C-alpha cells in the first residue's frame, strides 16, 4: 500500500498535470481562433501596414510653443501667456491670456496657413513664429 505522503505527492502531481493539460488546450483553442482563416502572408501584410501607419504618425508633428509675459508694466509679473499650436500645414490656434489684478481674459484665435484673420498681438505673433520652427 501507499503511504499518505505518496498519495499526497501523486495527487498534487496529477492535479498539476490536469491544470497543465487544460492550459495547453485553452491556449491552443485561442490560437486556432486567432489564426482562423488567416494565412501567414495575411498576417505579414497586416503587420507591414501597421508599421507604415505608425511611421506616418511619428513623422507628423504638432508644434507647440508657449510664451509668458507681463502686458502691464505697473503690476504683477509674467502671469499672462500665449500658446501657439500648429500642425505641419501651419493650421492651428493661438490661445492667449491677459492677467491683471481685477480680471483675467482668455482669447483663442484660429490660424490657417500660418496666418490669422484676427489681429494678433506682438506676443501672439512671436509665439507663432517660434511654433513654426
């Protein structure tokens, strides 16, 4: 007869074999479902297309520049700012904020082809010039 230690060892080993077999079966089932109707060439084409899309995304850059300034020489520090955000075609937006002790104003001006149909302050022009570089 077997001792209780041998029975425990056989039981644990058998349980480990069952768990391993179940894991292999479920992994194989998932792989078959994943590759169902696919050929190696199809997967290679998909991976190549994804690589091209990733390279294209990396090549496109959004240019962002920020300038802080003090529009009122008699009060405060550089609490006002201008942010220029442009894409490769120089389309985007300039967001500026004027801060004073009494109030804070925020402005957004659309940019098309590096120009705005709205008048730009010197700080906004400067931030656009820096964002274009």
